């Protein structure tokens, strides 16, 4: 069989097997999200931004982020949100905030990851997500933004 032509089910199975091999499961996703967002909330720069948007209602946000990261890391298919509109409506955010976010994410992974392979696996995805959100929010440097 040609390995370049895989069905969606075969691709999903391969992603899930790879995640399992790295020790990534729902329990780890929960630990990652809870630990990471605890750090975000305590961060002097990011905390107020999240507080302004989420306030004390963190339960639904954390549940949504667990579904998001399970879908990203394990192809769980549980997330059905729209991250771009959720982020483009935010005020007081600039591109430097994404570097802080990524730094806290990496620190959390380095301290909690179930295997060393899980760190670059998550970071590659987190960096891609951050870049995508930055493009949506700020456009390309040097190009005029659409209004």
C-alpha cells in the first residue's frame, strides 16, 4: 500500500499511536492545561489580559483548552471553536505577548512532559498556532492591515 495515500482514519490512528508512544493522553493534557494556565494567570503581563476576558469563569475556558490540545496533539476531534475570531477581538494584545505565552508553554512542557519527545511535538504545534494567530491579529510586518 502506498504510504502517501492514507485515509483520514489511518492518519488519525497513526497520530494517536504516536501520541500514545510519547505518553500523551487525556490525563497529561489536563495536567498541561491546568499548569500552563495557572502560570498564565500569575504572569504580570498575560494575567491581566486573560483576566479582562475570562474573569473568574475559568472552568469553561480550561475545558475548551483541554479539548483543543487533545485535538491538536491526539487528533481527538473534540474541539469545535473558532480561535481566530476569539483572539482578534482582544484589545491590549501585541506580538510580544505571544513570546511570553510560548515561553511559559515551553517551561510547562519541560517540567511536566511525559517524555522528551513530547516537548518538540507540542512546541512545533504551539509555535504554528501562535504564528497563525499573530498573522490574523497583526498581519505581516511591513504590509498594510485590512480594516
